[in-house]
C-alpha cells in the first residue's frame, strides 16, 4: 500500500473547508487556489510530464471545460502522480 504524501491531508482539509460538499472544482476555482491564471492551469493539464489530472467535461476537443477532483489536486500538489 502506498504511503500518503506529506501535506496531502492538510491540503484536502483546506479545500473541503473552502468548498464544502464539493468533490470537484472548475478551472477558475483551481486557478484561484493556486494564485495563477486559468491559462497556466490549462497548460499544467495539457503538459506531457506529470500533468494536472482533470476531466474534460465540455463534450469535445474544441470545447474543453475541465473538472478537477479535490483529491487529485491535493495529490498532484504534493508531488504525486495519478
């Protein structure tokens, strides 16, 4: 069984307190949390090495609307891969 990454629980608690009863966040919310632009988050999602895990819920290649689970975001920020 894999060990939990240092800081994971702290980030998870922070996000669940900020967004109660949510399991996933929109691109703008993740950008706000990280203090960067939405374009920077999109670039992190689309990069080939250790991309930010996200689901395209927009319905196609040209209509990309992303959803990122709170657990995946916390894991990724702690240096984990999905």
